[in-house]
């Protein structure tokens, strides 16, 4: 399904691009406001029907995307709470219609907070797009550093693994360098803003640990929590500046 969907999207993007370049030049397309396809269809059909079709299609696309993302954001914490205990038990609660109601409410609130934060940026869409990209930097860095750690010590690397420890070390170092370049290229400001979302999750992490009678933080976790909060504070300052 993933491969099929990817191929369909590539074909659709290619067709839309070819349609656009058949009507306007690169320079003209760059000066069109979104949705630019509405202007193209208006010129092709010599009517405002093209603009109306794109507007209605855009509304359906945004609405369906919003529903699917809300559903995914709600079901992931619900599964983590019921199966792994990684979230507080409240997230595992489901309604009579088998909907994770508490998780849906919390996901919606977080989305609203992000939208409000984006309001303070003059280029909100580009800012959110960049922040979403940079949010992958911290978990990638941690995963790559962990792979470097287990590749260096005998006995920690999985026996019978597809790659040898030496090859895994090379892959991890290259991936680490690429991730650092990606974070710096996106901009320190946007990378710091991404940490705000991670800081919001710390209270829920503490809540879950208390429910399962576990220590609030280990020493390593406490260090990470302090770093996350410090970077998030800088991110808020950078956002408001």
C-alpha cells in the first residue's frame, strides 16, 4: 500500500507539474499565489469554474487530511498506553463507539497550541513545515548515537544481525553527520522551536511513570529532560523575538 500510494502521488505531482509548465513559465508560476492551479485552470477553461473546482477540492483535501491526522495522533498514544505503558492510563480509555476520547481531546489541544504558536510567525506555513522536518532531528540523533554505542562494545551488538558491528558503526557515523547537517541547514531557530513539542510531553511522561510506580527520571533521563526544557525555552524566545 505504501509503495502504491507513493507511485500514485509521484504520477499526480508529475502530471500537475507538466500541466502548469504547459501554460506558464517558471517565472510566472513563481509569482502566482496559492493555489496556483486555480489560476491555471481558469485560463485553460476561460471560466471561473476551474478556480471553483480547485477551491472545493482543496477544502476536501484539507478536511480529510485533518481527520486522518487527528485519528493517527489519537490512536498512537492509545496503543502506547494500553500495550506498552508508555503513556498515562487515561490515554487508553475508549468511548462506547471504541474511540480513544481522551487521546482525541489531547491531540486536538496540542494541534491548537501549535496553530497559535504559528500565528506569531509571518510565514506560518513555511515555519510549520520546517519545524516538522526538524522534529525528526533529536530522535534520529539519539538513535544514531545509540547505534554507535552498541557497535563499539562487544556483546551489546545483536548476534546474527544483517550487518557487522564495523559496518553498523560506519552507517551510524554517516547518518549522524547527515542529521547534524540537516538540523543546522534548517536553522537553529526552527530546531529549537521543535523542542517545544518535546517539552510539552515531559509532564505526561512523569504522569505515566508515577502511575506505574517507577522513578520519575533516571540520571540520564533527567539530563535529557533539562536539555529539552532549556532548548524549548530558547525556542519560545526565538519565536517571540
